[in-house]
C-alpha cells in the first residue's frame, strides 16, 4: 500500500510561498497516482500564480484522460506540460503583473514497480534507500558548469549563480521536459523537492534524516526543520513517497 506525505514551508527569508505541491495516491485519469512539485518565479505574486496554475492545469489534463486512454504515460505528461506551458505563457503576455513568470516542475507516477518522471528546471527527484540517488538532472547554469568539469558538485551547491535556471514552464512558447524511467526496488523511497531543500542541505544530510526517521511524515518535517535551521533562504516543498 503506497504511503505519502507532502508539505510546503515558506522558509525564513521569503514573504510569499511560491512552491506548490500536488500528491495523490489515488488514480487520476488513467494514472494510478501522481506527484508534482513546482517552484514559481516572477514578480510580486507572479511566481505563486505560475506554480499553482501549472500544477492545476496538469492535473486537469491528466484527469481528462480516463482509464483506457491510449496515450502512453510519457506522452500524457508531455501533453499536460505543453498545455500548462501554453496557459502560463499566454497569461504572462496578457497581464503585465504576471509578465516573465515561470516555474520549475518535477512530476512522477508509479505503476507496479516502474517510476516515470518528468522534469523541467532545478526541482529534483531522488531515490532513497541505503544510498541517495538524484534521478533528475537540473536545467541550470551551474549544472552545465558541472557537466563541463568546471566545478564539482559541492561547489555547485554553494555557487552564487545556482538559482539561474536554463529551462522553465511558461517562459517561452514551448518547453521540453526531460523524462526518466526507473525500476523501483523494495525499500526505495521517492523524494520530490524544490531547491529550498537542496540548497540548504547536502544529499548526504538529506539521506541521513530520511534514514533516521523511518516514518515519512516525521522525516519530511525534520527535513524542513533542518533546512530552516541552515538558513531557510527559500521556500521549501517536499513530497516523500513510500511505494
């Protein structure tokens, strides 16, 4: 029986929470479950509009594809992301207050022992067991520097340009998500989170907390507490799933 717990926190420095989560262990349309984390960006109020409405639009599209849909999971998620992107982009052009808004997005669904993941931006999905493995790859300037060998992973976490992302939902007329398919093993936990967590805590710190607190609700709350104790410089959003 799949278990999950989700939570967002404004952090200690921000006045608005621009992170948004959606987590359902019940079927949504033709999907058996659906987990989404989004981290909005933009001017006053625009970031939270982008994250919330991107997630709601994706859920709306998935719900419309009922059981028996011939769309493959990856194609369905890309279709939903396309529609969300078009909606956010249109809103940003029509309303000056929403100009330039966009959002990161990481979405996942599991069927039997296969996890399908879609990613845009620098929010992340990890598999956590005896170790911790980042499944998604950030669409960010600093990640490109790491890939080119310019800096190492720990330096990237502290880099002053770490928040510059190279891909986001809603900032252009189209967007491509990266997709990953992972075989789940016994004792795996799935962690979706925004950079408000990963900029404050290293992967090893995250792993240690999840290993120590086997109850996923307790683990999620401890992760948020630890991120805030490290400075809480951004909003924090977490979904922790135990398949």
